[in-house]
């Protein structure tokens, strides 16, 4: 008898297992494939490894202005993939170690949840006082005629590719689509992105999404375009009422992800729109059954899943904790990075909130200019007009993905304009743009 | 008649001028050389530009493992210097614009402060209701026999160098000495660093300072070594009671900086140990005369000077503000970066504080490993054992210099261990090491 059985060893499940093990709970973690889940094995981590290789390649090509000339720069997909796989394997090993260190039992195999909360794996059945479902998600393939074509692939397939294709069509201009478009176009692949909405990256501030798109000059973007069918290696889509098409070696479908529900479909867990319904303590409708991560559809990000795992474990342990969604950062690791946390200007206005907005061009920051010249870059801060509380911080450019952690601290802590003005950021650093953007907020007073 | 006259247009003076101008004050800024001061023209900014060039050169040389091969890579000091000068000139132009935009009058020339607080520049005398002295500092040349040798140079000279020297001896293993040692050794110059203390970088956690030193494998470090004399191109020093010497093309002296006091030496301003004495509102002993930045010797960093400028301006405007020194970050931009904010473990123990320490190896972070493999990297968190308040955050490795801004928010806001555990950092990002290091703190309880 376990204290906690956890179904799924991704960033939700393995973090929950570690935290619970650390508390002294007896924990079983069931994983059908490999610890680390999609994020580590087929998602965020390998993508970032390859994108780093692409960025190093661009450095090699484009550093002459900074005093570095290079002859004969070449990108080897084979080597980049080999390194990526080393990264994945090393990190999976790290999680295995973490599980041992915290006394977590791990069973490899496909789990099936029964109505009483027990979980079968093969011939064995395991029971815990509590069950945490962290079964994750899979790429959603839309019901487009021809989607079964052999040229249609998912992000997972692309991460195993052995040879660079000549051309790639990406259906879907969200985070996954844009990162792969950036990666492959950087190393010479002809890339077309087809997006149904009028702009890519719908979670972003419109203006900033446009900056990212504009930075990918080599990519052919087809916005407001609805894919109608696929025939072999050709995608047909409707743009401005006209049918058009594009041919390519591969077609990446990246239009969203669906919850993995197979393992618990007969257990009586309440669902909504295809995802498990949970409250702010990650409780499902059934007593002692919790769900965390992508399967809840609440915030399909690895770090959200990890935090949900902590909330579930704390709840099981009788500690007060709740999941909050207002200060979850996201980051886009395209060669021009972007990141955000909290409300965008657009979203705040849609909510009818009274806000102040501060903007700062990164090229006015000395470190940014030294390292990127006049490249695109912007920081935008959204604050509540009445209280001065910072509601949103958004970046395009530089190491946005590393600045956003500090921004999450600000939003989670509900810091105010005046408090940020008194924070001392190091000079010269890109992080100064946060303070500089805050200083651009005109609160209508002579506040220094 | 001005509201405020400011002597010195560095990061103390120009920020004070901008903030005051923005408030509607009538401001005069006196600068003897060029807006931006030492930091922008001869210090932090040009150094960081050159260090970025060096880092790009190392990328070009060492990216094969990540999939990028080059036939040959060359570092051109001429081009790197040209870009650096472009950066400096562009940023100086930005400050000039900022001054105009905020209605600040700028007078170029050497100012002399009189006992009544007026300032003469050439034949003109200017008077303000308040005076802010922001005259900065200059390299300190120790009274070592032979220091007048033509091979002895300062950081300022090095930043104007037209040809790479074959060899360089650096006297002083502080931030300036280490950054230049890193820069020049990275591009093939034979570098020796002579440091009087037993370890370089005395403001750092000892173990982390050692990591930085160890990363600079090509540099010959002579620790616990006291320079006794210089003869032409040879530095003599005593190490373990024995006289030794090293010969090099140039000798960089970087043992500290002294306040620039010439301009106000007859004004009756109270001094202590060679620096202007100020209170926490930046007031000197004389009514309506303030001092900020390096000339106070309080925290000789550009960002400290800027914040001091804001405190002085707020004080003049009758707003409550005070300078705090506990949350000032520093960053070291050597090819292995390091940064810190708040108390080190060593310092906390010396103060006799009861603390918890959390450490996290960066190579266990997936983004770090993807981008740097098993390179050196560590995050160390120091927290008060009783309250859980975070007192210090220190990094070696990766983009430490950009992570430390977020750390400064934590320390300035006096956040606690439990609060950081609830912050969601993006995955995979290096910024996660802060949360991971916090989780390593054993508070003696089963806290998840």
C-alpha cells in the first residue's frame, strides 16, 4: 500500500514524486515510456538544445561586425541531434537518480486506473491512499482530409530527423510551430507557416508577436489561412477566399495538444472539453484522486505541471496550498527570443481594466546594443492604474527567456511600480530594461 | 539660477539629471569630458562589448560538439574595437538625447566647486539651490617603485589598444583585473595575474571565486603575492617569502580606484578615507550639497551611483527616500560569468548570523546542460535561519549577469524561502536554479 501513486513521469509527475518522497511519503511512480515525459524526451528540452545549436550557427555566420570572422561554417544536423540526445539521456538519468534519492518506487509500463483508484500495470495492481493523474497530452491532429499522408509529421518526429529536409510546411503558428520554423529556417530549410488567425502566437501582445514574425525573414507566413486538405506532400488552404497550396518535403502539424485520457477513461473522472476537471487544489470529482499538468488543460506548460504537482502533494499532506495561474511565465526560444508573464496590454484592455503601460526599446540598453546592435527588442510592462501593482511583463529580444523568471517574481509578489523603481539592477545588463520600462510609465505625477 | 547643479555626467550624474528634469526641475549638468562618465566611455560598457566579442570567438572555436563546425576562426581586435567605439558613441548620443528630452542644460568643461556651493566652469559661474557632486573616481596607482614605467597602463589605456599585445601582466585580481585577464587570454594573449590576497575576487564566496579562477586555465595566477617593484617591463613580487618576477609587453594596474576630489578640494566638504562622507540621503556635511557614486566610496558600481542619484534628487524634492546597500547586485562578465547580490555564506558566518544555505549545480539544469554541458556552474542561496528571509543569491556560470537582476528583486523585497518555492520559473531555463537551490535548503521540516 502506497501513500501516493502517480500516473505519468513527466514534469508534473516526477516533481510530485520527488516532493512527496522528500516528505517521507511512500510513493509509486508509473511511467509508460521514459521518465521526463514529453517535455524532456520529445518536447521542450530537445527543442531548446537544437535551437541553441542553431543560435551558435548564426553566431558563427554573423559575428564579423563584432570582430570574429569565420571560414566555412557548417551546421551538422547529425552532431546537433547527437548532442541533443546526450542532453535528454543525461537529464533522464538525473530524474532516475532523484527518484532513488527520494525513495520513490518507479514502475515502467502502461497504467490503467480503476474506479476504486487502484492502478494496474500489466498483471500487477497498485493501490495508494491517493492517486495523482499526470498522464500528459499528445499532439492533436485535426480532422483535415489527407492528414494521414506520410509527409505529415509531429514535433516528435521532427526531433528524430536524421537529415535536414529541403522544405517544411508548418501548420499552426503557436509556440511549437514557431520554434520549429525558427530552428529549421535558421539552418537553411525552406519553411512556410500556415496560421488560421490573423497573427501568430496568440498568447502574445499583438505588436510583439509581429516583431517575432518579422524577425523570421526567410519564413513564408500565411496568416488568416485555413487548411482545407492535404494531398500527399501538398497542403491546400484558403486565404482571402482563395484556395492556395504549398508543397514541401514534410508537413508539421502543430495546432494544439489533446489530453491523454486512455488510461483512466473507465474510472468515472469528470471531464470538461476533453480535459480532467480540477479545483485549485488539483482535486478531481473523485475522492483522493488528483490530476495535474497537461491532462487538466489548465496551463499546458512543464513548469505549470510541476507546480500543480507540488500543490497536489501539499493538499494530500494536509498543507494549505493552491494553484494560481496569474504569474505563470512562458518563453519562446526562437532565434529572436520572447517571453511573458501576466496580463498583456490587449488582455487587460479586453477585461476593461484601467492600466498604465511602460515600454522600453532594448536597443537603448547598452548591453543589448553591444551584443545585438539595432536588432528587434522590446520590454512592455502593464500595471494597474489605481494600485500601481505590476500585472504583466513582456519581452522580445536578447535573453528574454532568462529575464522572465525575475519578472515572474515581481508578478507573483504583486510588487508595485514604486517598488521596482527602488530595485537596483546591475549595469550594464539587459535586465535593466524592466526598471527602464517601469520608469516610462506615466502615472500622471512627478514621481521620481 | 538652477534648482540643481550636478557635477559629473556619469551614471550617477546623468541619471540624477534625468530624474530631476523629468520632475520639472531646472537642472545644469557639468561634465569635463564626455557624458556617460568612466562607465560608459572607459569602463563597464566598452569592456562588456569586447568581452562579448571574445565570447563569440570562443563560440566559433568550440561549438563542434553542438553541431557547428568552422574551418577557421579569427579574432580581429581592430573590428572588435571599432564596434565597441560604435557602442560607446551610440550610447553617449542616447544620453545627450535624454538630457535634451528632459530639459537638462549641459555644460562641457572642468567644474570647480566653491565654498558657497557655486560651480565655476572656465569664466562662468553657476549656482543652484542644490549641488550634487558626482565626480567619480580614477584608477589608483600604488606607490610601487617603477610604477611610472611606460609599460604600466590602466584599464582605460587597454580599451584603446590598437594591436593585441603578446603578453600582459595584471596587478590585482578584482573585477577589473579579472575581466581584462579573461578578455585577453581568450584571444590568445599570455596573461599573468598577481593578487596580494590568497584568492581573487574578494567580494565573492570563496568557493565560487575559485571556480572562476579555475575556469581561466590559460592564465597564470600568482596569489598571495605582493608586488615589490617594477623595472621596465618586469614586475617583481614576493610569493611565499621569495622574490619572483614576470616580464610582459604591458602591465595593467587594477588595484582599486580613488575618488576624484580635485574639483571640490577647497569647498570644505567633509572627507573620510579619501571619499566624501554622506548620509543615507546622500547629504554631505554642507547644506544643500549632496554627493553620489564613486566619489562617496560607498559602492563603486554604476548602478549604485544611479540609485544614489535618484535618492539625492528625491531628497532635494522633499520626498522620502534612502539609499540601501543590502540588495546591490554585482556581475562579473568574464567568459565564465559570475554574479551576486546580498550576503555571501562567508560574510553571514563572519557576522555570526544563523543561516541556511542552499546550493544547486548548474549542470543539473537542463537548459544549462544543453548549452554548456558539464561546464562550471553553481547557484548558492543564503537565508536567515529564523525568518527564512533570503539574504544572498550568488551565481557562477551561464548568464549569471542576467539572472542576478531577478535575484535583486528577491533580496530587495525580503522574500522568504516559502515564497520562492511558490514562484513559477519557466522550464527549461537557467533561472530555475534559484528555485532549485531554495529547495535544497533543509529547514529541518518536511516542507514541500
